[in-house]
């Protein structure tokens, strides 16, 4: 069974393309901060090791892997085409 973590922050790249903007995701677990490269989070989701979610309007929304122009990236289930829920999170320290 996958361990589940709430994503509370991200680090963005300087790219303008929304599908290539997330570098890291992060949050807190048991009072300790964690941060993962987007590529590591994708591998963890694909292997079944981790599940991630964000809290949007008091609801938990799953983070999924999407594909754009042959590149995998993270977005939330509730989004249409743009990964706005993740991009709207604050920057991780």
C-alpha cells in the first residue's frame, strides 16, 4: 500500500510552460519537512510507493501523472489541462 503525503509547497523552474514548471514538491510529515524532485515523485507514484494530494477548498485532490509532448509531469485530478492547483502552492524553502 502506498504511503500518502499532502503536498504543501513546490519549487518552480523559470520555464513559462505550465507542464515544465515544477521542479520539486514538498510538505511536512510528522513535523519534519520533506521535498522531492518532480522526477522522483513520478517514479514513486508509478511504482506504487507514494500517493500525493493537495487540499483545495477543504477537499483532498489527488496528484496524478500527465503527459504533454512526450514529457511526464505532475498535476491534480481536478484540473483540466493546466496544473494550476500545484502551481498555486507557495514556494518550498
